[in-house]
C-alpha cells in the first residue's frame, strides 16, 4: 500500500525558535497533502490543505503566518512552525492523497516546545 | 458543515466478546466514511472505508461497519475482540472536491479497553 513518512518523529525546541516537519509520499505522487493537529487524548483537527505548486488553504482559526506550509513537489510537503511557543506543543500528522480518493497518513511528529 | 459524533468516550469489553462502536455523521451530500485505529503515540491505521455500493463494509483485523443512510450512522463491529484491539478508534467523514480529496472531519474518538 501507499506509504507516507514524516521526519522528524519527535522534536524538542526552545520557545521562539522555528521547527520544520517534512511529509513525504514514498511510493506515489501526492497531488494533495493535508496537515492535522492532535492534542493529547483528543481528536485530529485539520489545519490546512496543500496542492502541489499552489498556496495552502488554511482552516478557520489556523494562523497561516505561524504555520507555513510548502508543497513544492508531488512527494514532499513541509510544515514550519515559526516562533514556536509551548502552546504549539502537539502531535502533527500529515496525510497524502493521489489519484485515489483515500488519504494515507504519516506516523506523526510530536513537537514539544520548552 | 460536516460533523462526526462518537457518543462513547470509553468502552470496556471482555476479551472474546463482541464489540460495536457507534458513529453518527452530519453531512450535506453523500459522505465518504472511514474508521481508523490509533495506538498510543502512533499514527493512524485505516480499518475500513465506505465510498459507495454495498453498505456492509469489511475491513482489516476482522472489523466490519455498516452504512445506514436513514440513521446517518456508520457503526464499527467486531464479533470477537482480542487484547491487541485495545486502542483509540476514530470515525471520520470526507468528500471529494473539485480538485480531489478534501480534508477529513474526525470524531472525538472512542477509547477501547479490553478486559482479560
């Protein structure tokens, strides 16, 4: 089946620094990638949708200047959390969709901001 | 706006007993429905999905789900649970927009506990 990877799997950073998370589709071309956020013991919330070569579409309430998304190729999307603060600590999960409707999820990245 | 309701936050089932996890959705058009399982600290694994056709869907690990349009439900069932089924289960609804798949809306999840 389709495989999606994320790197890093976990990251700890200091408040005020920026962190980049990569999401890769390993064996298919992802025309659309999605970024979700999951707080402890809670559900996943869609943050943004990105199509290759286009600007990302952000969900209401998600700060586009804080969560920068780049989908530069059909196999890679990146999420950069700029000037991270402790309240940004969360589990970030990406998913990718190609010619099939189904989304394939990455294993997630746990971000801890000190 | 679409929404998904999983009314049971926690469910405890004895090993070997049957299981049903409830999911109700609200969506303006024909929905695409999914059940995912998540183990602690892990990503999501797709158990099964419904796009169209037969309303009884078979998935992995012995799970099945039935789409009932009249009840706006997509309940997940398993005839006999195993200790390894203990996890968090999420129901999700999605659609296909003009440019392809849309983002999914997830329920709050049901935490399944298996008693020996």
